[in-house]
């Protein structure tokens, strides 16, 4: 069965420092995608970054990068130069790519990040 | 352009009543997903539409839940005989069929409270 595990319920980081949010996944399918979403207190789910299972390089999007270690089945999110506006819940999610166009997401429990001034 | 919209933003209903939650996806997005997010949890998949048809309804918890998308655009999630355990935020997402990541764009959600 497919599963996403986020073991850090809460994290603190000082403004302008980098922080790593952990995510491990479990699937026996060779083709899958990994996503990170941000959910501020307002509730909307904001897409941050995507990594495909066959991608050779780690994904980067501005201050976000994904540390993809396929053998360890981990997809950690790294946020560089943290800002106060980064305080939010962060969710790791996975979709399978062998189900046609169905890309339903399987989600972790999330990590609450607080950025301190 | 306009994002995914959901109405109402909040719905309070009494146990046993019927509710309808509406989702208006991004224009041109053929895929539409419904998720349910209980307090302190990650979202859980409910149902997936490709066009007008429900291609995957494996996440619907029981037969009190039903969803339609009659014209391949707006979708309505219907819940009969609501129970207190149905209280959650219901999220709708749409995506463009194609592209590398099939990234899903989410609406603001409908917070359902069953009293």
C-alpha cells in the first residue's frame, strides 16, 4: 500500500536560516510523483514543488528544493533563507503515474513550521 | 485567470440533513478531485472526475456521499443524512490533463460543521 510519513509534527526555525522538513514514502510502483504543498492558516493549499520518480536531478523552485533520495524513499523539503511568511503547515504527497490520468494524491499528516523573528 | 472556487465557504447543518457543496474548477481543466481534510490531518481522497464521469470513487466513505459533474466543469458533492463525523473541510482541486506533474490547483475549501 502507498503511504506518506512525516515524522515532525512541529518545527521551529530562525528567520533567514534554512530548514529541512522530512518526508518518507512507501510504494512498490516504479513510476510516481512527489509533491510538497503549503497550507497557511487561511486554509488554501499552495503547490510548492514536484519531483518525478525518474527525474535525475533534485527539483528546485526559488527558495524551495527537494532532496530526493530514491534508495531511502525520502523526499525532504529544504527551505532556504526562511521568511516569516513561511510559517504554515507543510504537506508531502504522492501520486502514482501508472493509473492513466488519475493522479489522486496520498498525503502525510503534515509538519507545522514556525519561523521566529 | 480565475482559480478554483468553492461555495459555500462555511456550512453549518444539523445532523440528518442533506448538504450540497459546489466546486468550480479552472477553465479548461478536465480533471477534478474532491478531498476531505479532518482537523489535524492531511487531506484524504474522495473522488476523481475525468470530464463528466467519475473515474475513481474509491475514496467515498459510504453511500451517503455522492458527487456529480454533469457538464464536465462544475462539480457538486452531495451528502445525505449528515453525521457529526462528516464535519471537516472539503477541498476541491482541478488539473490540466497532460503536463509533466499533473499539478493540482486547490480551491479554498468548504468547512462543513454538522451539529
